[in-house]
C-alpha cells in the first residue's frame, strides 16, 4: 500500500481539491464530555467511510483524539476503534489529516491550564505517528484561538475561564502543544505537514467603537502569529501577554521554535464577522454586549448595510494570504440552515477559492464540513437539546441519507462544477430582508431568470404556506389556482407546465373535506387520486421532481402503535381510500415522485385547525370537548413545509412520513396548547366516546421534524407575534 500525502501542487485553475471533514468535537463542559462523533452516530458506523469515498473525496480531516484513546490515564490506551477506521481509510485511498484535539481540553487528568499539557499531547502525537506512519498530515489542535476564547474568555467550555489572563494562558498552552506535537511527529515522520486550522472573521463598528473592533481584529491572528514567531515587543498584543503573566521567556519559545503551518486552514462562518454599535436599541436584546468601558450591540456584520462589500469568504481569505503568504485551504465549509442555503454557502466558498486561485493565491482545497451533521452547535454545546444540523448526509436516517450536498460534493470532487436551480438566487446573507435596518433600495441578486417551482393549490392552507416559505428561502415559485392549472385535466396541466417551465412541481391541491367525502366520493377521487396521477405523468414526461401529499388516514388506527412507511395501508373511509389510490397511481406514473404522508396540521397563518380553535375557545371561556381515545401526531405547518422542501431539493423519492415527533390524544394536545399559551384550561372536557385507535405517524426512514412540544411553543410564539404585527 502506498503512502498517501496531502499534495501541495502548484496553483492552477483546476487545482482546487474537495476535502471532507467530520464534526468530531470532544468538548468538556463541567464534568461532562460531549462527543460529536457519538452524538451523530459515526462512532458506530465504519461504513460511513465508504460513503465518503463514494463522493470522490481523497483527503479527510479525521479524529485521532487524545480524549478518546486515553480518557482515564495516559498509560491506558485503546486504539481498536482508530485502528479499524484508519486501516479502512488506507484501503479506500483516502489520506487523513489527523486531528488530535478538537475543541477539547484533553482527557480528564489534564486541562488547558496544566503546564504539562503540551508535553502530554506531544506524547500522544508521537504514539499516533508511530502507530500510523503512513499518515503525513496533522492538526494537533483544531482552532486553538477559538477554543481559548470559548474556554478561557467566555466560560462556555472547560476550564470555564472568564478573563483575559486565562484566555491568553490557554492559547499559549495550545500553541506550545502544537509546536511540541509537530516536533514529536516529525521525529518519526520527517515529511509530516502541519495543517493548522482557525476560525477567521472580522469585526466592524461605528466610529465610536473602532477601538474595540481593532482590539478584536488584532486578536483574530494570535494563534497563527505565535506559530509563525511574530509575537515580539512590537506586536500589538505583546503588552496583553505580559499583563497576563506570560513573560518574554514564554513568548521566546515560539521564536526559538518557529512552526509555521504547511497549510493555513481557514474556517469562515457567516457569524464570524461582527458589527459593533453603541445604539443598542436598534437590535434584539440577545445581541447586547459590553466591555469594561461601555455597552453596545454585537451583531452579525452580514445584516448591516455597508457602502461597499467588505464581508464574506473571499475577502477574509485574501487577508490571510496577504498577511502570511503561506499555502491555504478552507478547512471547514458548513452552514446550519435549510438545504438551499447550505448549497448556496458551499458554492460561494468554492467560487471564492477558485477566484483567488486564479489571481495567484496559493489555495489548495475547500473542505466540505460536518459530513454527518452536528448536534447542539446552536448553543455551542452548552445545552443538550439534541438540535441536529444536517450535513452532507442526514444521520437521522439509517443508513445516513445523502442530501443535495452529497450531489454537490461528488460533482465538485470530480469536475469542480455543480449546478442546481436553488443557486439561481443568492443566499439570505445577500438578500434585502436580512438587514436590521432596511436600506432605501436593495434587492437580492440572481443570475438570469431564476428557475421556479410550480405549486398547485393557491387557495389552500398548504399551498399558501409553501408560497410563503419558498419566498423566505429565496426559492422562486408560481402559485397556481385551478384557473391557472386544473390538475384534473391533462391538457390544462401540460399547458401550465409549458407556460411556467418549472424545475419542480408541488401538488398541494386536492379535496380536503374528510367527512363530506362520503357523499362526494367521485369528486374526492377525481381531485385527490386522478389529479395527483396526471401531475405525476406530466412530470415524468418532463423528467422533473414531483412532490404530492397523502394522509395518516390511509391507516385505520387499529395497529396499536404509530405507523411507519412500510406498514400496509388500510383506510376506513372515502377520503383515506382516495389517498391510497393516489399513492399507487403516482408511484406507477413516476417512480421518482416524492409522496409525503402527514397528519392533521396546524399553523400560524390560518384559522381552520384544531389548535387555533382550542386557543380561541378557551381564551373566550367556551367549553372545549376533546377525545382521549384517538392518538394522533399533529404537525406544525412550517416544519412540514421546510422538511418537505429539503427532501425535494435532495431529490428524495418514495413515501415519507413527515410529522412532528410524538403522539398525543386530542385532549392532551389541547392541554399542551393551553399550557404553552398560558390559558385557563378549566373549560376543557375529556370526551371518551368512540373506540381507541392510533393514527399517529412515525418514520423508519428518518425523524426529520422536531418534537411536538417544541412545535407547539413555536406556534404560540409565532401566533402572538403575528397578532402584534397585524
């Protein structure tokens, strides 16, 4: 087997490589260690490596973390897990960039304030190099500056420091550990390369806060400056180091042992760039901050209307190149958002790298990050909410399901190019609605004529919700009423699709009066089954994605548990039978079609649902009767639409169950709504009539929507907000 080395080719227009990376943080918070490989399930899935290889990725940032190999004592190590994974990577001809500490403070027996931390990590590094001599690229510590900020300045992670002194001490400890680790590694593997990663942003401000912005902008380079032996008496942060008790001898270590990165790894996120403004009243309270001199707002710079563009990956990468002149790579490209925005961000980073390379910047690669997603990064891991952000693969599915990012990654790795209709619009960070204070005139940019989604069902709750949320996501659409496209007429469908030329079709139309369907069976079948089939046939002829909706009423509720996709359908009424027929006809007409089964839904934009009625009646003191015999899985419309759109963009097909997680009786649902809205529930009466049944939905393909309790809380909050704004 040949040794795999991270190539350092001369820059050329075709040289940008696509690397991959797993969110693999092992962070200590108090006495608890959070392990992202475990929380995303990668720990138990060696087959993930084959899925990565199938994308064409040949360089992978991969954890060989100290905390997982020697968690209790340095002389008690377990290499079994890593041996198997690294051997498989070698078989797959994927070159790992071995990460030794990733936002951690080491195992339980040390910390970032331990004077022996650098030597102890170097010992671990030597063991890694000796055990895997074919590994030639290393990141001993990921983002040492960011880790020092979160661990020593903001108190989020162990050792939970909140002072400049602890911040700088933890930073110096980590950078010293990088130097000693690379020395130990190169003693065994002389050609080993240091791929040093760090988050890079920039702080902007009003003139009055320019001093604070300058302070933070000098601070952002400290890790690289230490490793490159740039921190001397003339460095703007030299006095801060001395004040923290870090003397010339400690700083001199880096001059005596310079360790410039072979590749500078830049991790740039949308929120890495900040804007400081003393006018706090202009911004949400959660952005209020202060230093030891004054209070101000600290907000995302992308939400500020600058006279000239000054944010984004291209300008930050250019800054790093001008400062160091060393080979670079983007070592994390990820955005926790809807699928369209994830694709837009990845392509913006990729295009920035390509543009800079064409200008002569030595940039080698872009790393598609969080291959299997991440958990609770919206709170920096400080709370355990199981908030999952999808990555290239959706780990909520078993096996993890490739998303549209997988298609993008495969294309970029093999051809350097990728296209998708959602890329016709730029991301939210370029659109006018992003601003805290709306400028006089500014519109989101797009290329040519944006490709559009055709949405059937203009007058219905679901169709209107799709239109609203497509607009918010920058997805161009045509919302079609029956006069625009009669889904029960093949000729009308063909004419409408020829006129609008959509890249995808969403069928949110159909017959919805469940009880009345018993008297209008022909109409119900025509609108629900025939219409869905005709649309499917038209989309099949055009070869475009098609999504339609079914119902939990394809089941009779006698199974005694929540239904999954593979359960046999067994409707009891005309409405459910029409949906069963629709599912069968659609699958026959267009096997690539996506059929979403969902349950009784509720949303903040319409008044014709059970939840809204409960709130209205209980608020007015009117009696509400609700059954405790029927268990259902109510679904929040915004969650349903977002989840469905993500699946559509991913190219998913077949039957999917989309419902908020959890099953409740109608009575329990009413109680939860009353509690969330803080409404007196004394007028709520439990009605026991009827036989017990369970028509709730769950999924064997992946639980994609949030828990019901969270959805109810957001419904109440969104409803109150809409009432206030009119």
